[in-house]
């Protein structure tokens, strides 16, 4: 089947297997980076603690930071009950994409349900992290086996005297997150360059919670549900050597730029509970927490249950959860209003699910920086292990156009002409703005009044005629191509790059890339595929040079690299066709 689809060629499987050891080493790099950072922090803070010249305030802060580093080291090297750790080897390598993750799901959050007189057994009720931030939020109501329970307490981890909190700056323009371990943090967004606001603090990672049973339902129940929470989503790409691991692409119709795409593998997504959605003071974030006993203070806006026995040591904290997911950011080139963004969000989500035969829970979408003034759309793979479709939207030059055509069909438009068909194939009633056959579904009930398929028809028509132009790294394709041409060592290499560009094939990630283990410098290199490219001009025709090239190739293949040579007299078209998994398909 792979061969029929044009993806399998002789030797392809050997190339992939030869890269296993190198990819395993790369998958371990995040753990190593976290370990080194925590170890350096612990040692640095210890030196401050024993420094007689430092102030008491500096030493107290150093003690807190050292405890934090020691907790991180314990988490990274946990040997007791390690199967319940995020760094359990199978779960870790699944999150890094080295192993499939379906059998090793992310650890959920649990709510302790106390026993009753009629049922003495205590138990834990579990929810996925992104759902738990609201369902297990402060003073929330949980319904379980015919009873109602109030989330009244956080099960605090064992510690000395202070909560383990953090702070973060989130860009108001793009929603990109900037964690601040210490100091003032950056002033400008690392993603878009906009000025950053004051940090959100203190943030408390929501872990397991405890409940108490409520015997009766009161008149405040509906009021509590109506209030709800203000949940903010943020994203940050994984980094390697301080550089974000991301891939950029753009959707172009001729010379017109319609949208930019940014893909991040194993990106960190945060969901932050800022407080009650209809709180009186919109600038006051978080909830009051008893730092000694873990109880949440009651909500003064409604007739809540009396306070639990709180100690004098309280602090206002902002609960959050985080997870790592493959994600895609879509930023339209033109400014879209709220109705257009919400409608486009629903149309693309439905179209991707239909196009790639996904279940509804395998793909999630959010609007960034928030739902009131969205500028970007965040799509992420919510199923364990990931379906891999978001990466495919960049790799295949026609994939996004096909999704747009599917979205037009779902929205009752002819994908070629844009003619309004008015209804789904088997529907008996016409659809004016939105219906359950196009944009409406259970998960977006809160925005049903905003959905309007007519407002996105023209944009979808234009996207359906685009080609996806991809460039590695944080540059646009044109910028990346210009950089490669500057680094190229000969006119023959520049001609090879133009050959790629004319066919919209995948550009290499590096030029003049040094591979120390074999003492060679590849003309070009594809980092994701560990593929070294050599453009061999006339000097390589000499027997001595040809023999040296053969020895070099054997060394690199033994080290797990794929070596592809383009001789100046070869048929380059046929070479590209043999490696579609590296170069992409020609158009």
C-alpha cells in the first residue's frame, strides 16, 4: 500500500531503521536539558545560601529556588512508583514522538471522593488535565453516582513551608508563553516581538484535589454554573539549544499571502484558570488558597457553603495545568472579525476531521490570544499518540487546499464555483447561517449565535486554490531559501536549490553542515530525516575522489545517516522521486 501511494521506495526502510539510534539520542535531549538546568539551579542557589555576604532575603529566595530544583531532580529521577511519573520511560518517549503514545496516556488529575455511610469505599474520580482545570476548579460541583460533591481542597505536595508557584508572561498579541524562573523576564515576545505585559503570578500547578459531599442542592447551584471560569490558553514551542523547534509555512495564491502556518512538535500548552468568569474585579485573578491545609476560600458572589477551617496563612493563586501536544498555529494575513474567526475555526476543524477520518476528540482548537479578540487559531492533536495530520498539512503542498475544499462542501457550497447549495445532501430544511450539518456541534454551543458560513465562503475559496510553501526553522520559505543560497559553496549547489524551489519541494534545514563523527561537511542537511545531501560537480569524477566519497558514504551510513548524492550529470528528477519522504512530492 505504501508503494502504491508513492511513499515506499527500495532502501527507504533501511534508511529509517538506520536512524533509530540517532533519533533515540535526540529524544533524550529534552530530559538531559531539564536535568542539567535543575542541577545548575540547585548548585547555584546552594552557593548563595552559604555565602555570608548575601542578605537574608536573598538566602530565603535561594532556599525556595533550591527546593524547586531538588523537586525537579526528584521528578526526573523518580524510582519509586515511577510508572505514575510523566518521565516514565515509555510515557516520555511517547510524548517525544519516538514511541506511539496510545498505550501510555498523559497522567490525569484525580478528585478524592470520600466514602458514605451506604458505601464505605473511598475512590478517585479522574479527568484529563485540560478538562480538570475547569471541572475540578475551586468550589466546583462534581456529580458522581447520584451524589453531589464540592471541590473544596487541593491535595498539596509534601514540602517545607512555601507553595511551589511560578510566574509567566503571555503575549497579548499572539498568546505565546514566557515562563519566568527568576528575575524580571523578557520584555518582548519571542514569537512576534510585541511588548509583554506584567507577569501572571503566582501560578499554582493544579494537581489532585479533594471533595466533600453536599447533601442538598441549593438555589445557588444554577448561579454557580452560570458564573463558570475564565480559562486562558497559551502555547510555547519546545526548544533545543535555546531555539524553538518549529516549522513555518505560508498559504499563497499567486503573489498574495493568505495565511501563515507554524507547526510545533511536542509543544507545551497551558490552560490557566484566571478566576470566576463574571467576577466583579476583572483585573483580580485567581482564588484564595489556604497554604497550610489546601482549602479554597468560598466565593463571596454567591451563597456558597461556609468556609472550611482556614488557617491565617492564605494566598491568592492562579491554578493552571500543562501538557505537551503537536500543534499548528494559523494566522490569517488579513484581519478577521470575531464572527469570521469563530466560523473559520469550526469549518476547518470539521473539514480536517472528515478529510483525515478523525474522531471529534482527536483534534481540538482554540482562538488566541483570547476568544474576545482572536488573531490566531491554535489546532492541536488531543488524542494520545497524535494522529500526525497537522504535520501533514505542511508537508503536502496541496493538503491545506484540499481541507479548504472539504470545508466548502461541509458549509453547503460548491467547492469549484462557491455556489450556495443551501443545505446538506439529505437535509429537509435550508441552512441560512449555520446548522448541525455544517458548523454547529455540541462542543461549540457557546458560540452558536456567532457562526455564519456566508462570512467565510470567499476566504475558503481562495485558500482552496493555494499551495503550501514550507520552510524549516523560524524563517519564511523565501528568507530560508535566501540564507541557503548565501551559504551554498558553488553555483551548482545554488542551481540545485532553484531546482527544489521551482517544484515546491522541501528545502533542507542546513547548508554546509558539519558531521564530526565522519569528518565531513555535507552540502545540505535535512535535520528531521538525518539526511546528508552532496552535490557532486566535475571534480568528483576523478577515481581518487570517487573512492573517497564512497568511503565517506559508508562511514555516514554506519552512523545512521541517509546519504544522497546528486551528480552533475544525473537525472535529478528521478533522485527526488526515490525519496518523497524527505523531499516531498513534486507538483
